[in-house]
């Protein structure tokens, strides 16, 4: 128990560093997607610092676990986790979204060590992750594939094509995580295009649905990921209830901060995540 | 018309895929519920465990292929060319072209070869669309023999490749297999009055047109250009310099395809008269494949007439 608490405390500290890097990166660039980056901080932290079998010195290691950030606009969170995990120097943060930098607005697998799939145009990542999971089956490899979906992204038809296929082929080495922050670019998901009943939709498509009532709770995420790993004969999805813009008070739940709506307030955001 | 191939291009594709799979254990074939049409079903019979039918979901198929390729496999995706190049275009662009992943895309039923299915199923914009994507290789073989060679060349090269295939048996051009080199065209017939540059089913028609021209004392060079991208720029430039006029012939809309590509090179290197035989920016109709080619401006006589226009413009330029 004590060991668990210690591990969780360490992961919480790591998540804090990731969150700080996300805000600093976006503040340095003066643009980006803080809302959906911040909602995913604990998810990517738990994955890269605890769950994924990866080796920063061998980013193309064939047996590594795969991660696809299907919601590619959350790139700052992925870059922060990868860098702090040792895949590349945090020096790169200063050139996020800048000409000549490695860190594109949306992830580029050919530029950034540790990025397993390029993404940006929404809806494609679940299919790509499914392809990776199937490849493990064909090639006799033991790696697992994880994919992080946005909620608004589930309005794309291709998500459901992939959902159907993954269940049809009984792919159980694939875990999807849905960053359910309930806010998309133009407003609340429920106002723009309702997704509910969301769990029932995934269940109807043949997935094991694991509810994670607090997608910022390290312990909750670890538990959900552990459950997902044990599911056999079908894919599993963790619906992680998160807060858009988590950690920066004036960004939380705000569609306006899907992107950077007011660059002049970014220093204030940096102070908030760096203080305390 | 020249004698038809015994095999349709799709049959040649299936044979080539089986040959490739025998030596490449990581090659896998995907289809989107048209495997009986594309003949990937023939591959599936031989290699049932290396075939995936994704159902009617072209976008999913292309992105799955990207994931398979990212993990070291060689996926070969199959469906109609109009679906791949348009419905799954975003997936091809982001997950295959941008990533430079090793995905082989088989655009079946190219041009009018879906014939009676009608304009919804004709692929007349595919080449211009795919050619505009960075990192893509785009191949358009002229007969079954070349289709087989092109498939093997595509699989042998690392990176995204789109192969446009015809549904039907087409007139045979190549009497014997010859090496297929991506980025190279080749001369089929010598001549010094003008050059006809053609690809796909139009290569055979170009040769027929050259026969008609020859009977009238006009000496037309015929060049096959199966590698639309990368284009054999040197061969085009040499044809322009040596023969002073070019006709292009393609089974595609007039924008963005072979005529555009050749005219770009000619304009940039050795400006000479160019006339393009292509679809005149219209949708066709249901009908027999070869009848459609003739009705929509892709007949042997259309090539001959274009050659006459080129020669007239050459004369006018000299006066």
C-alpha cells in the first residue's frame, strides 16, 4: 500500500511536470491547443511513465508498445511526456510549432522520436492503431497498442468503422482511451453533436467499456488500464471523464480555450501551473 | 484493334501478389468488400491468413494499412480507384503520403473500365488527385504483363505507391516481360515528326494511331510513360527537342494527369506544340468500355487528329 501511494505520488509529480511543459510550450509558441492537451495530461503521463513498455534510447524498437494520439491537436501533452521520459531534449519545446523545429502543430512520426503515428486530421488514429494491433498478431509480437481519442472526434464516421472492425476481429491487444472532456472547438459536445449514450454506443459495437470517473486521477487511470489489459476476445475502451483545460482555472471547461483565444493571458496560465 | 491480353490487369495483379507473398512473409492484402471484382479473392484463396476484408469501409482500410506498415508489414490495399482516390483521400494523404509508410494502393477499375456501372464508378480524376500528393509514386501500366512487373517494382520499393489498374483485358503491348523501372518511360516505336506519349490502355491506341500516321508518311515516335510520378522528365524533354511536337494520350480527365505533367516539363525545358488527348472535363455514361473510350475522345482517330494539329502548329511556327 505504501509502495502504491509512493508510486502514485511520483506519477502525480510527473503529471505536474508534463502539465507545466504543456502550458510553457503553448505560451512560448503563442498558439496551440491548451484545452485538449491539458485534459490528457494524466492519461499520457500514466501511459509513458508507467504502462507503456518503451525504451527512449530505441524509439523504433520493434517490441515496444505503441501509442497513437488520434486527437493529434493534443500534441503538446504527447511531446511533454515523450521528452520528460527521455525521447528528446526539452530544448525542443521552445521551437514547438516554429519553423525549423521538430515539434509540428500535430504529431509527425518522421520528425519526433517516440511518435508512433502521425495524426491531425481526426478520425484516423483508431484505424491506424488497429492496424498496429493486427500486425502484432500477424508478426507474433507481444506488444500492446494504445490510442487516445477525443470526444468530438467520435463524431467522425471512421471511428465507428474502426470500432466495428476491431470487435469483429476480436482484437484484444488494443486499448482505446477516450478523453471525455465534453467540449469541442465550437462549444459543448452536447450542443454541437451529442455523443450520449456514449458507453452504450461502444458496447453496442462490441467493446468492453471501462468507466473512469476521474480521468485526472492517477490511481483511477492505472486501475482502468489494468482492467483493460485483462479483457480477452474483444477490444476495450476506457471512457476517461476529464476536464478541458484542466489545471488552468480560466481555461477549464471553456471551448474558447480549445485553441489559444487570447495569447495575452498565456503568461498568467504559466504562473498558475508553475506556482504552488 | 490489337489482340487482347489473355489476362485482365486485375488477374495479373492477383498472380503478382501471390508471387510476392511467397517470398515476402510480411505482405498482406486488404480489400473493402470488392475482392471478387479486384481479384484479391484469388490471393485470399491461396493465402487466407494474409487477407483482410474490412467490409465497405475504404477509409478504415487505408488507415489500418498505415498501422500495419508502421509495424513493419507490407499492406496492399484494394478497391475501386474512384473510392481510394476520393473517399479515402484524406487517409492516403495523412496516414500514407505524409508518413511515407510502405503501403501499396491498388486502384482498380481505373478510367472507364467500370463501363456499364456508369460515371459514379468511373475513375477519371484519380491520377490528378494522387499525383498532387507529395511522397507518392503513381504507376499506370499499359497491359497485363506490365501490370505484373509494376506490382513487383512497387513492392520492391520502400514507400507509398499507387498502382492504377484496368478492369478489363486490354490490347497487348508488350510481347515479353521487361524490367519495370519506377521513374522511367520507354520508347516503343521510333520516329522524328512528333512523339505520342501515352499510358495505360492508351499506349496500344497510340501504336495504332502511329500505324495510321505512318501510312500517310508521318513518322510518329511512341513513348510509354507508366511512371506518372516520378515522371521521366529527361525522356519527355528529349522527345520535345528531337521531334518538335508532342501528343499525350491518357484515360483521364484533361486536368492533372499525363497531359498536364508532360506539358509542365515541355514548358519548363523545351517548349514545343503539345496536344492532349484526354477526357474533355465531363462525366460519361454507362456503356461498353471500349465504346466509351471512343465516344469520349479517347479513340485512335482522336490521337491521329491531335497529331495532325501538332504538325500544323509545328509548320505554323516555322513560317
